[in-house]
C-alpha cells in the first residue's frame, strides 16, 4: 500500500490509521490527507515522535497493510 492507495478510500483508511495511531484528530484530517509529508509531521507531533520515527512508523504501517492486501487477494 502507498499513500495514493490509502487516500483512495480515506474513510476506511482513517479508521485503520486510528487503530495504529490513536491520537489522530478527525478535525485535522481534511488538511493532512492530501500531503504525506504534512501527515507525517502531524503524526510526529501528536505521538511524541521525531519526524524520522514517525516516517518509519508510517512506512511500517503501509508495509503491513500492503502485505495484508497481498494475502487477501
């Protein structure tokens, strides 16, 4: 899964993101969902991570969901 895949079905993706990153605020999402860099910066700020940690955590999230999609296909 990549950023474009994730934003294609934002409602479903957002629920899964909240399971992984519980401090996401719905009110911030309209401004963040169009820009992966901005989203990762927000993720770092709201989850007490460095930007690098947030990027790594988000990459791991995307990779796990990519693997899940491959196994369900």
